[in-house]
C-alpha cells in the first residue's frame, strides 16, 4: 500500500479522496493555488504545497509544479480526482517515468477512450452497442452529406476531443449540415486545439444512462449498476439517480454484463464509466470516462462500496476481491449538484458565504469543501457541494430529498437550491418521466418561474 498520496485536485473531490486515504492510514498531500490557500482540503491535509497562481493552467494543470510537489513531499502516488489532469495520458506517463503511481487506468486506455472516434471503434470491437454514425473523422474532403444521409437525419456533429457540449451541433435537415459542421469545427478548434469531427444519429428523446465499472487490470472486472443522468442543462449534468427509473432488473443485468465483459477483455484498471443514450429499450454507447465521476456517490449509496478505496487498492497492485455475485443494490439514491449560480439565469455567483447550514439525518450525505465564511473563487467551477440522499425506495428518497433541500442554507451568494426545490415538486420528476431535453424545456417554460 502507498505511504503518501498527493491529491492533484481541489474542493469537494480533494476532500473525498483525502477521507478515503485517512481511512486506509495513508498520509495526504494537498496542492493548491494562491486562491485556494484557505480551502478546506488544504486545512485537513497532512501536508500542503502551493503550486501556482489562481489560473488553473498555472497551478492545477501545471505538471512540472505537481511533479516537484511529489518530489518535495515524497509522495509515492497521485490521485487526480475528476477534471483537471484526471484523463491526461501524458500526465500518467510522466508520473510513471518518475516512479510515481498514477491512481487510474493505463495511459493507453486513457488515450483510446479520450478520442471519441477511437473509443467508439473500440467499444464496437468489444461488443458494446453504439450509435449509428460515421466510421471515423469527417474531413472537409469527405462527402459529409452522403454520410449524413446514410446515417439518417437528424444527425449530431461532435468534436472528437473534449466534451461538455462544446463542438456539438445538431443538423435537423440536410440544409442545416454545412452550418453545423463549420460551427462545430470552429468551436472544437478553439476549445480543444483539435477540429476533428464525427457524426452520429441524433436521438429524439433519449435518456442518459451510465454504467459504473471496476477492474484490476488483470482481466477481472465487474459492474456496479447504472446511474440515470438525464437531467441536464447544456449537456452538463444537474441531478443524477440510481437506479434508473427507466430500467428493469433484466435490462440492468444485461447491459451491466455487456460492459463488464468488455472491461475484462480490455483488462481495464481502476474505476470507469461507460455512458449511453437509451431510447425505446436500446442502448447506444457515447463515451467512456476513465476516471471517478462527480456523481459516483449515488452508486456508493446503493452498493455500500467505497469506490475511491477500491481505486487506491487496485492502483497499489491488489487484485479485485469483489465478484459480480457480491454486488447487491439496496434502495434508491439521488444527487443534486448545488452550484454557486443564480437558479434562474445560471449566472455564476462567486463570493463569501455568510451563513452555511448543510442538512443531515439518516441516509443523507453532503460532499462539499465549503464552510461558513469561505469565499467561492471565480477561477474554477461553481460547485458548492453535492447533496446525496438515500431511501429504501424512490418515493422515500424523493421525500427525504425534499426535506433536505428545505434544511439546506447557503447565504451570501446565489445557489441552485431553489431550482431543486421546484424540481422535486414536479410531477414528471416524481414519476421519473424525463429525458435529456426535459430540463431545458422546463427552464424555458412558465413552470420554471
């Protein structure tokens, strides 16, 4: 087992990893920018190192500085959390070259799954169902119109690199295609430095279903059920739940085994998530995230398995002790991402939290790095924290969530808590009847206030 882990991240995920390390008896090193000098993850770590000024590119993305922090503190492993360098194959390779363990998959698997075209081809070879689309990148020399006609309109034009909705455009008809291609290409180049695009069938009312996997790199792999992440705004997840209200036990078992079997063939190491669009009883692979997900707590709540603990164990060289028959799903869990944003306009709201009171009680978990008097910096994402609730069934879970949102107080800045209070009272949400377009339609309607 490792003696000291450097956590190359900030905020709630840095704290989440730190807690797992402490329970394993492992010393922790926090890194921080000058803007995060008073952050909770810095206060609670055994050691801390400042790695640069506020801008992420000069601090949390500064590989030489992170490497120096490892050498100064004697850290023998790095946990990247999510975001930042968590899916950077080069970072994993550099650490390995310096005999520091990257707590995550191999650089090869990060690289394959980070390229959406290569990921789709790999998924197809591994027996995972994929969305009908172009075989590879659609270049300016290709007959894009012929490819789109073969796929069938409407089509979705997507950047081969990156995510978060950037470089993604819909062409409803043939006359929209040229504009969609040129706009997506420009956005992809600006956001990711890569203007490669591909096309796939645009599904009208799909749900976003993702399957959590865990492997040890030796051919042992299991799935830990699915999460429904269909409530999204601008392709960013807002609320996640497990299990999905749209699936039954038979569908869950079938897609889970397909994914676990694929990970065994791939000899995948660590945690990962296979994301699908789901419509009319069919699953369509869209991407794989080779890291811990923001929404991983809902899976932990229904399985009782500490995913970060498993990540660390496997990275240290241990075999996967869990078998598929060991995994049981108990009750229902929902996570709300509470952001420092105006609940109507979604304008960022950095600033000082004058009063903070998180909810508590049975089946309640709040993953957050904030505290009363803390100032949300304007330099990073606006996440205040994640409210995760668990109940014996979905009805109890929804009732508990409603109670927790009434208890949750964040004063001094705007937050999205009022939005979630509205959502839990909506009949569609109560019935589990929503797709990936539902939230944006709701927000543009009179119902959203």
